[in-house]
């Protein structure tokens, strides 16, 4: 295998690793969004009435709804980046 073929294969391997890494980042982003929403709901519940579970659920739904839009937008951006990486042509000299 020539040096150019080896470099091309290494580049494809790196793109595959980058695609996998972006998938992990996407998952982490969604997880962090859920934690942020949960913390916001807990904060609102504790500051008003710590024993009111219904209030917690309402706050959680509100916070999740707000965060969901941001998470969905970020996930779409990650998906677009992954698709762009898949479509990229190997470098030729």
C-alpha cells in the first residue's frame, strides 16, 4: 500500500472517529439539557413550597419544554455536521 493510500485510509478513519465523537457529544448535550431542566424545576419548587410535588412536576414540564427547543436545535446542528462529514470527499493531492 502506497503512502498516499495509507494517508487516505487514515483520513477516513479519522472522519469515522470524529463522527462517533460527535454522536457522544450529542448525547451528552441532551443529558445536560435534561439535568439543567430538572435543577431549574427543583429550584423553583424548593423556593416556593418544598412539599408540593404537583408544583415540582409543573415546573419540570415548563423547564423541559423550554430546554427541549434548545436541545432539539443543537441536535439538528450536530446531525448536519455529521452529514457534512459523511459527504466530504477525501483529500487528493
